[in-house]
C-alpha cells in the first residue's frame, strides 16, 4: 500500500481540470502535502515495492475473508484499477497464458520505466509530475499475459458484421470530418465530462509504451467501495461516477429505463459478489465499452483473495458486437487512504472548449488532424 | 424497544438519551428488517428466524445501536425555487415553457422568514436573481460569474442538495455515511471516524459527522464559494460553515435542520428546517440523472462549439 496524498493533490489538480490556473489550485490547498514517499519519486523503489507486494500476494494461502458486522464479506476500501497488463495478449506470445514470477516482474519494470520516461515535446501531461503514474500509485505486476482469459488466445473475439459496418462507417465519417469539431458530434465522453475513465468494467488493461499515462495504465484509477447492509456502492475517483449495487435480488429496472452506467444487481455466491448489469443507454455519438451497443451485458465477480487483493473477473456479452462472450480475470490492489476526493469535471471543463475550438481552426485551415490524416479544405 | 436488538451499554445510553427512540421503534417495523442477512450477532433474538436475503434495512437501529438512516429519502418543499417564502411565478420562458416552467409558491424553510444578509450581499442576491439564467462559458474562473449553477448541471452544494426535487440515498456504516443525490449523481462522504480539516475547497464541501444522541450532526466546510441555495439567487461564500442536524422522527421521516454561518455574507447565523421523507415504493431507487448532456447545447451553441460549423456556407 502506498501513501496516496501526493497523488490526491494531483488528482485535484486534474479535476480543476487541466486548467490554466495551477496558481489557483495551489492557493486553494490549505495544507502542504507531506514529502512524497520514495515509491513516488524513484522507479527503482516503486518497482521493488510492487514486486514485494506481488510476491506476497502470490504466496498467500488460506486467507479468510473478513466480514462486515452484518455478515457480508468485506470488500470495502479503495482499489486501484490501473494496470500495465494488456487487455489482449500480444500476438507473439501465442498461447502463453502466464509469465513466470520473474518474467512478470521484468514486464512490470519495463512498463513502469517506459511510463516514467516522457518526451517533453510530445507530452500532454507528464503525469508523474503529479505522482499519477501507475507505478507511483501501487499498480502491481501480473502473472497473466493478458486480462482476457476467454477466448483461450487471450484476444477479443471477432466482430459480428453489423459491428464491422458500424466501425467502418465511423472511421469514414472521421476521415471526412473530425468529430471533435462540435460537442454534438464529439464521442469522447470523458473530454465532455459525461463519464469518467472506466467505471464499468473497472479494469480495462494498459498499453505499456503508450506516450500518455492515461493509456499506459490508467489515471485517477481509484475505485472506492463503500459497503452498507444490502448494498455495494462504488464511487470512482475519475469524474466521481457512482454505481449503486443492491444485493437483494430485486429485479432490474424496466427495459425502457436506460443508463450510462447501466443498472446493476448483485448477489452473493459464497464470498463472491456477482454483479449483473444491463439497461445500458445508447450513448451516441459515443459507443459503450469497446464499441459495444445498448445490448451490452456485463457480469462481474468480486472476490477478496487477500488483505490487499481483490480478484476481479468479468464477462462481456453483446450479440450486436462480438460473435461470442469474452471474459477477463485480474486483480486490483488495495491502496490507502480509504476515501476519494471531489472530481468536479464538468464544472471546470476548460478543456472541452479548447479542444473543439482547436479542431475547428485546424479544419478551417485544412491542416493535418491529430490522427495523421488530412482534412479536406472546405469548399470555397 | 429491545426487540430491535440493541446491544450492550450503547443501547442503554441511547435509550436514556433518546426520546426519538420511542418513535423510531414504535412504528411497527418488522424487527428483522433492521438486520441484514448473514451473521448479525443479535439475529437469534428475533425468534430464531433465519435472516432474510439481504434487504436494505428500513428504519430501526444499525448494528452499532445508532439510528439506521439507510434508505432513499426526499424532501417535499419548493425551497429549491426559493428558500424564503415565495408566491407562484411564471418561469423564465413562459412563451415556450408555460405551466411546465412555472415556479410553485411555498412557505419557505428559513426560520424567522428572511435571510439576514449584509447590505452588499443583499444587493448581490438581487443581482443573482436578475441574472439567474445567464450562462457564460469561458476557460477561466469567470465562468462562475453567471446564473444558477443548477442550470448548468453543476454540483449543488450542501444544504441545497437535500431539498432539490430529487431523491437521495443514504448509505451508512459505523465509520462513514455516504450521501448520493440523484441530481447529477453528486455525492459526499461523511467522516464519522477520522475528522479532518477540508484538504481542498469543493462544491459539496467536506463533511465531518458525529452522533449527538439520535441526531446525526454534520459539520460542513471547505466550500469553493460558487454555490447558490436556490434558483432565486440566495447564496453563500467560501467562508460558509454549515452544521446539519438529521433527527429521526419515526421509521419513515426525519427532521432536517441546518445552521448556516458566513460572516462575509450574513449578519448572524441563520437556520433552515424541513422534514425529509422515506421513499416507500417497493422499487424505490435512484435513477441516473446525468445532466451534462442536457446542458451542452445551452452552454456551447452560443459560442459556436455545439454544432460543427457548416463548411458549405463558408
């Protein structure tokens, strides 16, 4: 577990969003954060600590799940959803499902070091300056070579034809015009502060080597699990997205009630909380998770397997997107302290207007877009 | 009273201190309802019935003997339009919104009737009212010199969140109590165990809580100063200090009281109070009200950022 204070301060900086006004944020912070722990300033120290925690969790046997006073297994605390482990297994690993312990640590080291290395000419944020890199926040190595465990090859199943057509149509429209030229057509729900990064499912995999930490492992990736009799409520640090999960086997809301985060229902199977989520909205012009539709269904399984480890499995089904369901099996480390801070994203969303204005200017000038294509100059 | 299953000394203390307890326990609550499935220590006292599948507790007492506030609640007042007494009025756009957009009258929730503003602050309140539908989107803090934050789907702050016309849900355990409001899914955690000074200013403030007998007392500070109390422009500043008191008056209603102190704005502390009712529908639950997409056209169209520019007209 890591001291999270420094990262908290930075999460707030981000929440104040991407503001011009670092000075304002500093002025608002009444007390100076404590000196950062070594694991926030030295990749070596962080990697060593993560490797230790990882070895301990692998060796742990005969763990008895603590219980809440009302009898339910205790899942409460703040769990970190950031991981360097890829969602899909790299092709070159073939059928290799697991790393050895040494390989897993070596992979983690490689990913953490590349995450810490930033080219100042290309970087949007150097997240580590805010102590927001995953290696600073307590991300751990993983024996698995991919989050996906089913299909066996660790890769997403093929798309159904209608999903291929959707994807092709979206790509064609984006070549014609950048969707960010207007809020109405802009599918990035996070930039619009409609949703945060990854409330459901919680762990989505990393892209080690990506030059933005947001994609390298995930940022503001804390999930606060608040347990009370008959409920698990998950509050995400990112955008403070809230999922209220009743565990009393009540029926789902009627089909015409659609929600951005779906409608979740939980039940206990032994010490595992099984959560089924349906009723996702159609978030046009965005999509649901990985291009899925409002037919998306998610089954998540939460099992405390160690004092500081939560096993997290989920199965994704969307017959309008994939030819078959697919499943993930991973873990989340527990981090301190057990609280999250306000993330008032929309209130201070200075970024959105800058992004849209910039896109409109690029379009007007007929300059290159960020994806490397060229916009057609508007007809005179 | 003991059928609720209080345990030990804390129950005795509670019984002695609390008249409200009689009301709480006297409402014919099914005793097991206050207990959850699983190994509730006092379950055996409930006539040996196996605990039902976990059903969120309704009223009664929590495991630690404190009043059980878990549930979906809602205030029934028109205070979100104006915390002071007010008559019915047409809304800001009667030409299109008709009766839908009109404001209901109401008796107000301010003790003594009027908010004790300092003269300058009263002027600001009146300006706020005049400009309440003003929306100004800038990429600097001037974006807050506008109308009612609610109009733009900003967080409502406390106490306003408690009397907006939306339900909210209380989640309670011994160390923390969490409030989730249907409006915008705004939330706040009330720290019962570890009190600390607000680490940073925020919309919903920083909440430290304690029990005084059966009353949940919450000290809220750390506001960022952008909050309005209603659509009429009543407001406080970043020096505001709100003390809330939540007192059960029965299984299905609470009395809510808040003292609002802000020397920058008011001549003295003042109080609001109103009852809060449990939503008793068997299927009561918060339904997502993510209002960000509902305000994007209003906010971004006037500055040309909502619809992509029409390229053929250039």
